[in-house]
C-alpha cells in the first residue's frame, strides 16, 4: 500500500482525470496512524460516478454518488481541489458501517 503524509481536509471535493473522465470524491474523515516510517493518513471519501463533465463548485450537486465510503491514501499531486462543504451526518453513513465492521 502507498502511504503519504500530505492530505486534504474533511469536506474537500477533489477530482482526478483518468481515461478521459473526471473522478470526483468528497473527503469525509481523515484518520492518522503511526507506522515505523512515521505518521500517515487515510482519507475516507465518498466517490461519485465518473463523468466527462469537469467538476466545479457550481456543478458538484449534479454528480451522482457511486460509493458511499472508500478509504484512500491520496497523493495530492494527482488530485485537484474543487471546493469545501461541511460533511453531513447522512454522508457519514457508509463510513459508520465501515467502522462497525472493519477488522
């Protein structure tokens, strides 16, 4: 697994561009953990269906949720920040299920 120390903030909408489509995600929770190599972070995200439409702060509401929870070790160099909106209780539903059943 690839770990990085740079990170986004909860509520950040970010996207990557791959194979001609934009992949939008919203950072929900960030967990910090210690390893022999130092402190690392996992960003728990909600991901949206890939689209040919470039995400902007004005159109993110048009993207359809694809996965309610995906844990990522994001490399900031591969993602572009769009905007930040507070994380809602409803958006944390997938993360809560993950925490209840993980390991």
